C-alpha cells in the first residue's frame, strides 16, 4: 500500500490515502466542508460551488469535492473569503428558490436550510420576480417541485449509476433548466424513491409522506424490511402508532442508504382495511369473531384431542416469521405435538450448497459485502435487479468503484447485461455448456462470487461447486431465496427431516406437498404461510388453524384464525439470503394482533406444555438458538446495535438429500411480494406493477 499523503487543514496535520478527495480527507479528520452536489460513491459534478476552499499557492479557490489530496498541501476551509463565497453561492441558489420552508416536506432535514442558517444573508440583492413552474407528479410516489431544485444532479446520478435505470435527466438551459423524467411527464423506473432521499432540498417529495408530519414529531425505528431476502434495514418514521415513512438515511444497515420500493414504501399493508384484528372461529360453517381466550381454548382442546388419539398433525411454517418463532414452532411440533410433519415453502437449495461446500479449500459462503468487494461476480438464472435489488445494487457499486467483471448466464435479457463483461443466454442443461465457454475468463479472475437461483438445485448445486473448485480460485456462493427469513427458516429446522443446524431428524415426517395431499390428516397448523393458494388440502376432516395477517386462501379454509403481528410489530431476529443475522425491532402496535411467538406460547400454555417449551420471549429463545444452533453464537452487541453478524451454520456433511421437487421460487419482482404484496396499496398503484419488464433500460 502506498504511503499516506500528509497535508494541513485549518492548521491541523492530517494523513490521507493517495487519491482521497479533499472533502473526504477533511471529513475523516472531523472537519466539515459543506456541499450540495457531492455525494460519496457517485460521479463528481462540481455544480453547486459550495465546497470552495483556500489552498496555498492555488490561483483561485478550488472545489474540495474534485481536488485530490497532495503532499504538503495547506488548506483553509473557514476563512473570511471562503465564508463570503459560500454566502454568495447561497444567495444565488435562492434567486428562484421559493421561501416556503413552513410547508416544505424537507423542513427540518433540508441541507440548504441548514447552510442558509449558517452562512446566508439576511436579505437578497435579487429583487426580480422569481421564475416559477407548477409542481408535477411523476408517479404515485414521486412529486417534483421545479422552483425548489438547486440542480445538484444527485437524483440523476443515483438513478443512472446506482440503480442502473437512467430514468432522470436535465432539460432546457440556464435559469430554466429542470430535472425531467424519461417518459416526458411520468417515470418509468423502479419507483424506489432513492431520488427523493438523496435530494438535499424539497424538490423531490414522497407521495406517501408529503404534508403528513415533521421529522422531529416521529419516532425513528430501525428494523429489517419484511419483503425480499436481501435483509435491508429500513428506518420507520412512526407517530401515534402509524408508520408514515421508511428510509435509511443514516446508512446504518448493510444496505447503506439503498432501499427498493418495497423497503421504502411497501410497509402500508399493516393498516389495510382487510387486516385481521380479532380471532375467528368457524361456527355453523361461518367464521365468527371470538375472544382470544375462546380461540386459544378451542385450538388447545382440538390439538390435545388429536394428540391423545395418536392422530396425524401437519405443521407449516413461514419464511417471514422470526428465527425465534421458527425455532419455537419446530420445537413445539416435535416435542409438544410429537410430530415430524413440519415444513415450509422452499425457494432455493441452501441445504445442498452447505453440504457441497463441506471440506472445500477454495469455496465458502458469501456475505453481502463480498458482492461489493469481489473481483468478479457470476449471476446464474436470476433477474437480479428485479428479484434481489440490493444484491444487484452492490454489484453495480462494485463495478463503478472497483471495476469488477460481471458475468451473466440467464434464460432472458436482464439489467446486468448492460454492465457485463460476458453474457450468455442459457437455461436448464445448457447452463453447463455456457459455463464452459466462460471457464477461461473466470479462471483468470483473482476471486469470484457466484449467485444462483432455483434453476440450480440438487446435484446441479454440487456440480456448480465442483466447477468453482476446478477454477483454482477462491469462490464464494449465494443460493438465492425469496423472502425475508427464508434462510432463517432453513437454519431453524423447518424441515421434516432436518433439525435446527441441519442435523438429521431421527424420525422424518412428511414434507409440505405430502401433508396437503394426505387424506388422513387430523390437524393442520399453518403459521404465517399460504400454501392453499397453490394447492388443495385433500383431508376434508382436518382441523385447520391459521395464524396470519389477512383472510388468505388458507385462512378461508380454517376452523380457527388467529390474527398475527407483522414484522414491523414485533421483536426478534431474521437471517438474510447471505446468512447475516439482523435484529427486528418493534415499531408499532396493531390492535388485536399478537406476535406468532406469543401465540405459539399461549397455545402451549393452554395445552399444559409451558414447562416443556419454556418462555416465549424473543431474547430468551434467541439464547437457546445461540446455544444449540451451530453458527448462531453471534456477538450480541453487533446485532443489538443494528449490525449484521454472519453465520456459519454447519461445518460438515449434511446426510439428508434435499427434496428438489419442493424447491420453487416465486420469482417475485420489485412490485410483488407474495401475499403481503396484495395488500400494499403503493405496490399495486405503480404502473410498473403490470409491466415489470419496462424497468429494464
């Protein structure tokens, strides 16, 4: 590594790596140089001139956002000349900027407002009438107020470089320049809202949040998005038990400031008019509201009767419930109900991948940071930008910052084609021929991350790992799965033949499809899943209990429905697609709903099994997980403070072969999210919902 550069800023001797921009070197030393157009990680613009500084021997004041540090450089960031330049810059920016801070949604969070308070003039020398254009609505979630725009071009860069969409540009010239969408009067994009969050002023505002509240009136709760498996942190703005917005402006999670439309706006299912808020009991063929005590007593009585006669149970868990709930559920099924008939919807072959990696010298599991740091990334099968948006964002950032090589083997065109070093169209067995064509290029890379979807499963996963080993390079893998805790459901043992930590079960039970096809099932317990949306229950006499948020197809068949809390209404942990454990934090309460962990615990208590099951508190259950599930003995301070801890669930062979016929990804895109997606007004309001292919540039 090159020797650090030594320079002086405001009389302080500091060191910085060669090539570091002056604005970042100052920031690392705790010295703020204000800027509007500069945004770390994106191309340099030097448009706002707010970051002008004095540099000794320089003929004029340069912009700190474009000036690399140099040996012996002497910089002054707060002289009278610098302050006067910033004051004049602000005066110029306010020439046409409306002074509507009291009604602007950015009030209290506006960078321009902050700088005007610090440097601005008390009155302006510009007395001409302000140039005005009407506010425009570009989509259900994005509004644009042109007069507020300071033309920093942050939104254009984040859409083009960060998202790979290029939905925004600039039209006109001079004082009448303004940002414009790619379709003339509306957006055709990912509707992610990144442009809104990155805007330093109130030019771009959210159709969900606008005119609702002020930032200081909300509680800000950092939790994990409940939709796809990427595990993005979202900070919920909560007031009076209502979620008013989602963002991650403090960059506190693995995703930095990135969120897709589901993470930023897809929280609105929680207060949908059809949300269940009371237990329902089937009486005379109709579902009638009952008290929690009545519903729990009924479930406990029926379950106890089935158990007493050695009846046949079926238990179906969820890929959205927490690790604690999944662990507790499988324990209750196996020890409380004495059944091994427990399963969940599988969407990727994690089991075979973990087994195939056992004993391999150059092969291991990847985490999300590897996608940003790897020298090369290979995507097999998946439309990564639509199905796993944060992973795709990491790959694009890697390409921009580190010039990574991207390789694509997919059956259809995908967004990654536009930045790929090599693209091949292949599906099924054709994939192996495509990989052989890429062999020389892949073998020349220093290291590689391979991501694959459900088209690679069973023996094909082992074959893929063997291919990676044959490259004689360090290779890391990601088995792509669908929902927020699909990986956690696997790790926690929601399998008929595998216990938590992938230990083989002594008495394997029935998998999901076999449970639904069984004609002699006495009781079926569905926790947070909707299997009857795609299959029928053949056992007409089965007593069905469903825990869910809505009256789904499965709930319509139930004898008892128990209203469950969503991920935004409970505490616990989830594990993302790369095996990183993160903390869910309760943001709101919804009347009548209970967390699944509490519901399971209450049923256990009604059945007299409380001493067997133990407390149903998330922290206490996670302690059991840390002690019994390999790889989950993670440092608690890391996840307690909002970080992510990578797990290594096994270090040896898994003797149970994966049931490949049960592995079916839903291939949800940016605007779909299983059952929850149906009940999000925002996801269903955008035009891209019905034409998801249009988000490709």
